[in-house]
C-alpha cells in the first residue's frame, strides 16, 4: 500500500548567495554560501523515489482492475438486454400433424446464439370454431418449441391442435461485447 510522503523543500537563510574564488588558471569557482538551514528538505534518494514508483504501479494496477470489472459488468448488462415481439403461428394440418413452424426475425442482430427465448401463448383460435380465446383452456396450443437459433432470428412452433396461436416472445442475451 502506498504511503504518502509530504515533500519539503530545503530552505536556507540565503537562496542565491555564492562565494567567488579566483583560480590560478584564470577560472572562477562559485561556492554556495546558503547561511543557516531553516528547514531540511526531504531527501532525494532511492527509498523515496522507489516509493513513488510503487505508488504509480499500484495505481495502474487498480485502474486496470477497475476497467476489467467495468467491462465485465457491461458484458453482464448486455446479456440482460431484451427484445420483445409477437408472432401469429398457424396450423393447416389435421391433428396430430402440425405445420406451424415459423421463422422470427430479430431486429437487433446478436453477437452469439447463446441467447434465451421465453415465449408464452397470448391467444388461441380454437380448431374448427374460429373462436379466439385469451387463454388456452383445453391446451389446444400444446407446447411452444424454439429451434434453429441464429444471430438474426429463430424458429418457433406449437405442438397442439389449435388453428392458430398468438405468441409473445422475449429474447435475452447474445449481445456480448468484445
């Protein structure tokens, strides 16, 4: 864990005071004459600089982990994104035959076929009578079967003897982001 260092400047009585010495070779040497030291500065040494480097490294690792977690949360949220719709399936076959299989196109193309399709019967047209009910009292819709999931759609059918079945569906997932 990074431990904060409060850096202090060295403060002296005279900031820009020098002593001039004339050298025998004609050059001049200037030596600092700071006077009294008012405040010792923080040493500039390996221990302090390495602590800074470790703090930068720790911060970089924390940012990378935060980005990884954010990416994972975005991926999970994308998996929950749903698309809904409704389809009317019709059957012209005589029971037990059923030709209600229909393709449902998705408005939003998926990135994988790992999505789920939840479907429920909304209404049923009873065979022979043409009467529409908002439920399926006799079970004439049978089971809903989803097959052939592709990135842009799937197929759905019912197994019962109804003349037609209106199905509400919701697709969740399949939108993983790279």
